[in-house]
C-alpha cells in the first residue's frame, strides 16, 4: 500500500499548481437517464468537445484549474466538462449494488441529448478515458477521441487490481482508520468536493472494454500516456487494439503527465486535424 498511499497524496496536492482562470466557465446541471442531477461546466464556442475527468477528481480540478479547458476553448471549441456521477458537484451516494450499469457512459448519452448537439470529440483522462470508451461503444456518437492516462489494461475485463487498492483505501476511510490510504482519500474529498460513498460506488460502475469490442471502433483515436505511466497498462499497446489509433508520449507519471504542457498541445493538434477548413 506504500506506493498507493503516495499516489493518493500526490493526487491531493497536484490540482492547484498550474491553476489559471482567464474565463469563468458557466455552471449548469441536467437530469440524467435515471433522474440524477449531473453538473457540468461550459465555455467557448465551436464544435462540441466533452472533457471527462479521472477517478476522485472533478471537472474543475482536471480541466479548469489546470487551464486545459481554457486552451481548448481558445482554439475554437465549445468545451463541456461534467463532474462524473459521484464526483465533485454531481453527488450520488447510493451503495455500490444500486449503481446503474455503465452509469458514466449513459450519463454522457443523456448529456448530449440535453445539449442537443453531437460531440465533435471526447477528451478523457484515466477513468474519464475508460468511460469514454464505454460511451463510444454504446452510442457510436463521437467524432474523435483523445484519451490520456490509459493503457491496454483497460481492455482486460478481469483486471481489478487497481480498483482493489482504491476500494481498500475508501473502506478504511469510511471506517475511520488512520492509514495513509484513508488519509489520502479524505484529502481527495476535500480537494474536489466528492464523497467517499460516491467514490466507492463509482468503482462498481467502472467497466472495461474488451479487445474484441475495441476492434470494432471506427473513430480517430489518440492515446496519450506519460513516459513513466504504466498505471493502466501500456498506452502504445492500447493504441494497437483500436483500429487506426495513434499513441503520443507525454512526460511524467500517471499523476504528473496530466499537467505536461504537451497534453493540451497534442490534443488541440489532434482536434484541429479533423476539422474542416473554414
């Protein structure tokens, strides 16, 4: 658990290091497929780009405070960044057994119906990338996918090792135990506005997409991983499972690669490459 404790503490300390705010995003909510209220932030105009954050994070932490959402909006895109169910300003504290299957993907299908606008692209990081794969699998309704912090273990439907460590830390925190993992998870709730109950349920809804289903994808896909990031397997190996996908190396670990300035540069170049000339 030592490496895991270091990871959750790093997560808790990371979000505000590169914060900047040139434009205040508009805050909204919508009603998802089961009546749950989901919060999202919005800025910019142009083709719709949906940003999906990572586990125990939030739209504000992953995308707004880092300046990534602003950079994508400044490049001429309509950016929508939801707080995933059970995270940030989208509370959902049902016990794990009561979470709907594929809840994250179905929430995004409901988001698109609410916006009345098909997504030009989806950009995810870590759990957000895992969820983006499920969303595309169910809807086949995104023009491009840029997926950070994800590797080929996302294609292994039987690999639960990473979830097991997170679940243990959350249960320790809920039990009031004084462990590094519990402290890290509590720090995450304070940093992002999430809840331990929401995080626990979210783990139960985190569904992987096997290789045979990834092989059916027909959408331009960019995989981005840090050169020291193997937390979700190999990024190049995942790119090899999705027809036509490419891999772009970032600098850093799973935690630090998300704030590598190369990430927004590579994402914007990828978005621009598929955009018709004005």
